[in-house]
C-alpha cells in the first residue's frame, strides 16, 4: 500500500526523465515489512486512481448501457410530446456515454458534470471524437457545486436527469444526497429522472458455507475433543455491519437454506415525487419457508429505468433473477461494479417452518443493515447498526476468518505439531492472528512465543489465552521484541504463514525474512515449518473477469479510444503485472496443466537473486485471457503437509478450476489471445525483497 504523503527529506527531490518528473514515494514492502523509498512518476496517485476506477468494467455491461439508452429515448420523446425542449443533466458523466446517448436521441441541450478531473478531460476528448462537441457541455465539478442562471453553470434548470451514482449497497456513493440536491436546485419540478426508482431485495438464509466468513468455531481434534474454545465475547459478538460484497451466483444452491423468499424491503424514489428520507427502518412480517437458523441476509437491488416501468435492471443472482421466471436456466448479465451482498445478522435465530418472523431493514445516508426477530417485542437494539465489540471483525478480513475455520487446513498444522512436540518444546510462531498455535500448549509444549505485529490481533489472541487458561504463552509485539527472549531455547519455529499485510499469495514470504533475522541466534537443531514453498501457475480462459481490464473499443456505437488510451497509460504507470482476486468467484477454464514457476527453500539464507524462466503450454484451441498464480506452502516433505492457496482439486485441462475460497490468488489479465505458448520470467531479489513476474 502506498503512502500518499512524501517525506520532508524527499518532498522537493525530483528526477527529470523523458520530460516526465519523478518523485520518491514511500512504499511498505510486504515481504520485508520495511518502508522502502521508490521512484514513481509524479502523477502516480492520479494514474493509480484512474487505473482502479472500474469505469471500463461498468461500460462492458451492455444491458446497463442499453437500458439507460431506452429510458433516455422514452424521456426525451415524452418531453417533446409536451411541446418542451429536452434539457438533460448528466451527473457523474464518466466517459460521456450517457450524454452522447442523449444527443443521439434528440436532446436539445446536455450538461454533463464530472468531478474526477482525469475523466472530465477524457469525456471532453471522447465527445469531440464522436462528433458531439457542439451539443454537450462538460463541467468539471460535483453536481452539488453547480449553479443555475445567466452567469451560472446551467443557463436554466433541466427537465431530464440521467445519472449512475450507485454501488453494491445502492446508496454507498451518496445517491440520496445527489438526487435530493438535484431536485432542490438543478431540476424543474415536473422532470423525468433516469432511473426513476430503485428497490432493495433481501432474502434471509441459513448458510454455514458463508457463516465461516463471520463466526469463529472451536478447534477439535480427530476424536472430536475440543482443543481450543472460542471466547464468549467473540462467540456472542454481533459482528460488523460492513457489507460483504460477493458474486452470489457462484454459491452452490445446496450451500444455503432459504428461510424467506426474496422480499422487497426498501424502495427509493429518485423521481422527486416523494421526499428523500436519509434514515429509515422498515419491518416485513413474513412466514418462514423452512426450518433452520436465520444467519444472514442476501441482498441485491433493481432499478426501474423509465417512468412507465417497462425497463427493469436487476442485480439479482441467477436463482432470483426476473428472467429465471421465464425459463429454468438463465444466464444473467455479469457485473463486478454492482455485485450482490451478504449482511450477517447480529445473532443466529432458530426458526420453525411456517413460523411468523419479522425482518427489520435499516439504512442511513450511505449504508444498510438488517436484523431479524420472531417476536414483535422489538427493542431499540434491533434498529442499531451492529458494531464489533471483540476486535475480531475489525482486525480480521472475512477471508481470514474463513481460513481459521478451514478444518482441512488446521488438521495439517495439527499433524505437524503432534509429530514434533514433546515436553521440552519451546515454539516460536511467526504469523499474525494464529490462535491455532495455542493447540501446542494442549499437546504438552513447554513454552509458546507468538510474534504478532497487529495490535488488535494481539488483543484477540490474549482473549483466547485467557479463556482457554493457557499459562505458558508469551505475545511479542514486533521483531525487536525477539531480543527479549532466549532464542537458543527455541526448538521449533512455526509459520502458517499469514500476515495482515499480505496482498498477493507470495507476500507471506515475510516469514522468510523474520526467520532470517534470528537465524544466527537460533539453536542449530531448531526445526522450521514450513520448509519450502512453490509458486505455480495455470493459463486460463476466464468467462468474465478479464472485462475489468479489457479495452472498450466501440461501446454502443461510440468510440472509446481516448478512454482506452488513458486506462492503458495509467495502468502501465501504476499497476503491477499481478493483481489479487478471489478466483472462486470468477469461473474460468484451464487451458494448460499446472506449471511450476519457482521453488523457494525456507531453511536456507538467500543472498542472491532467484531467477527462473520457462513456458506455459496451451493445450486447448481456445483464446487465453489470463494467467492465475498461487503458492503452495510445504510444511514438510509430504504431499499431505502442503497448504495450498490455489486449486482445491487437481487441474484438468478444459474443465473449470476450483479455487480455494479462503485466499486470493494472483492473476495477470490481458486481452484474449489465440496462442500456443506463454513464456514467463520470474525473479526474486532476496536482498531487496522484490518479486517480479512477467510474461509474453
């Protein structure tokens, strides 16, 4: 993660290269844990924001684009039928696509505002490129700062508003305040708004699969004996109201038990015909479909695009999509800019089939939350947004909580510990938030040391130590604290490895540097786990994920060449070749066998650069649009001692790859190419802690 303020020492230090100014920027190296100074283009932050803006992903959504145009055409015809000029205001114009659609369909005047300067400049260029320079006025401002009048930004109030200011939660980008201000200051009273309104749908379900991302479980051995119990304050914690955005269509139908059907719970009228409410709660009294535990709410929304209700844009997963009523199987539009979401209920509630239940849906200006009860004796607590009281849901990502609940994963750790611990064992754990290491105390270890660099993670670990009455564990706050213990007595150094700073799978090689920093003071007979790791790759044809980086070219008949150039330039300046993605949410077909990229020995001291190169051979006559990468951590020399961050089943060429759901994999995305061979180059500079993967 990059720090956006420069050190005073370097704040005036610039390097002239090819007419571009460069600056020193401080960057946290996830492998070494140190702050490094690196040279970046002076507009690095600007380019990073452009590259990550996700405009392209949104514009690849053809259904969205076409429904907006249909609604615009209807609105313009409606205004013209009333004998009026169609004056359009486009808020957050982005590339200018919606404004050009309005011009194409006969709008008399169009004002487009865009506060993000790079995009407002890009919109001007795209509008000129497509021949609409004289029809569309672009204003580089937020809509809430626009003025109306002879000397203002708008000569008169508009009678058509078109805008897309929505996110996964619908209102998270400030939609309520945007529409409210527009109606009060920028629009005529009798105006048409696109979209006209929105409805949020909720479905209460029992889903142990997803609950693994929210609630920690006790740790058992093979005899079902509890080794480590979850503290009561963590078990009963209401959790966090933070949205968990997810591609719900990738959840197996067998993984959840619907307690209620999809239910409309909140409606937002963008038309201005009713007042805007910034805080609200509703109660739906329903009858449960099945017996089970109400654990969470699946949420999505739909937009009514036009005033007549003829054009509906639904973000529902496939099993609840309006199109699914027409036929048994339906391919719903893929979206990554508008996903579905999971909201975890503060407490699980047991429900019987046919029982009367009550779903409480709440929102403020920017967010949603839900509660659930079987009685109408409702307290004020039901309307409060849940807040984590234990620290777990603050310090740990959803993915991390899932990792800690992964039985197959922790049983591999248990086997290693059982085989190597005796009554004299002193163990040093080099991992963040690894409460599982407390199992070593139950197995008879003499002393446990936990190096945990995250303050809130340490708080959670202390709760586990206290609740499980463990008296031989010591928590160390940072690497410097290692000097306070007698490292010569340590007989086992154990890493999961996992660190809160991890982004890419190989970032957990911080374990190598932590172990290396104490190598000379450790007992020569010390055992180290894991012993090695393998970086692996597979060539993939992703169904949709490539769209987040795919050039637009022509979008709905309009050239987006300027935008493609802007994104490409910004990505080249600010992005690494490899990015992290939870690939289980993004189906793809394997085009090659699993390929070994590099093997790294974690027991040795490395001083040089590890370099490998080779080929990934494409075995199918299908276009390739990505390379997926992951790391296997080898606790010992056996296959059953491998912790994989990649596929959970053997890769079969031509079939879907099944990815570990509790880690993010690395991925290189590119425009689909019909190729037979991908050449790769991998380098690991041990001294600097830099890993580089390139391909051609």
